[in-house]
């Protein structure tokens, strides 16, 4: 059985960040990534200032990759629209571009990439991963970074997966007035985010309660219904019939863990799942990957428990506040009250964004 000092399941921002730091610190790091090449993911695209700071620590320049600057937030609920400046500059960059750049940086640092192989299950006690083809790999430590997808043998204890929202993503032509903005559309049972990416297209992500999808026949019908509730969203979706949607089911927003088995580091969405309304998922991934790698380099596999507790406490405030914002956004009366407050006191919107940062 192949063995490595640090075996990383997943090559997204969390896994790649851990691999970069581990390799820089002289540890043997092996990343198993199920996608063989560049790909989009359901969530991501927004890089807050904490994400930008983490990327700088990793030696990556998102502006050189074509990241588009974002300085303002635009909130839309029904016919109401509120705008406010962000506390600091953010950016829009596709996960396709970001993930590939991070993995290339990991390889440059000395990490080994095993691509096009799917991790089927994990044995946490034995610190092994079973890959497709029944191949097994082992590590002195496991770094679980498989994102929002469940991993057999490593459940998110206490997460209500069956009732969790559905995540959807597609790309549309970017409206000219979207430049410089992160645009959030709020509706009953969910919300959507829209921003310009480096290729000039607009990344459109949605989080939708399962009951809304069950009330209609398919995703196209759901999108049409949402557009009928929001004039601005309807304008964004003009002449975009036949969109192809990527989906992920059972996204347990608000879940986080404060403990882990010895030698098992749970990072990214395996450690904390923040509502994408807050736009801080990539920052949590990068920050947790870096922190877990630092913990391993300083204390070896035995540092996993202390790391998990520390990161769990660190994520309590931003994840909790993001859940409060999500709860308000998805319900008619709280949403109306929030929009009224944001219109009267524009500084509240950037304050909310600031309080959900992990960095």
C-alpha cells in the first residue's frame, strides 16, 4: 500500500492550500483530486479581502489570473434594490481558474498530484483512503478536503443532509452594469449571487430550499418562477434559455465541527460550511488548509485535535452570523425589514460583510 506523510483527499482551495504549505515546510504531501483537468464547481467565484490575503501568503496573484475587482454589493428583493460599498476591495475569479492555479502552485512547491482518481471511502482509524479501482493509499495524517460532497466513512456528524438546500450554478453573459458589483437576489427559500469573472461571463450561483424545487417541474421551471418574483433577476436572465446547470444536493449551511480523530484534519467544507450568501467559503477553505498544514508541521499527526478545536472556535462567529443573514434573507418579513434597514443605513450592509470574514 502506498504511504505518504500527508495524504490529502480533494484538490480544491482547501486541499491545495494545505499541500502548498506542507510542501514548503518539507513534508511529503500527496493530493488525490477526482477531476483530471480544469472544471467549474457549484460554489465559489467571490474572493473577499481575506481570501486575497490568504492567496498572497500562498504566493498566488489573483489579479495576474484576470480577477475582476468588486467594490460594491447590490441587494435585490422583489422590486427593491439597495447598493452599498464593500469595506475593502474583493474580486471575482472562476473556480476553474483559481483551482488550477492553486494546484499548479502546489506541484511547483513539491507536492504530488494524483488526478482523475475518485476517493470512494476513508478509514479514519487506519488513516487510509480507498480510491476507484479498489486501490488503497495511507498517510501518517489525512487531510479531508472533499468539499460539500459526502465521503463514506467520514460523515459530517449532526449535519441534516436530507433537508439541506440545493446548490445550483451556471454562467450567463455579463450585464454591463454588473461590473464592480457582487449582486445578491433574495427570495423565499433561498438566494442567488451574480458576479463578473475573468473571462467576461457572469457566474450565477443559487441556494434553493428543496420544497421550492418540489413545487415545480425541474430547474428551468424554478428559474422562471424566481424570475417572475424579481424584475432585476428577470432582466439578467433574458435570452438565456437552455442554460446548463451544475448542481450539488444537501449543502448543510451552518454546520461545523470542533473535534476530529487523531491524525485527521478536516478542512474547508469538511470543517465548516458557511452560507454562500456571505461569500466567504473560499476564505474558509484557504485559511483552514493553511492552519491545518501549520499545525501538522509543528506538531505532526497528533496536532489534529487541537487544530480542529481552534478552527471550530474561529469559525463560530462568521458562520453563525452568516446563518442569521441567510435565515433573514429567505423569509419574507425579516427580508423586508432587512432591506428597509439597509436602505436607511447603507453602512449596515458592509458591516454584515465584514463580520462574516474568517481572516
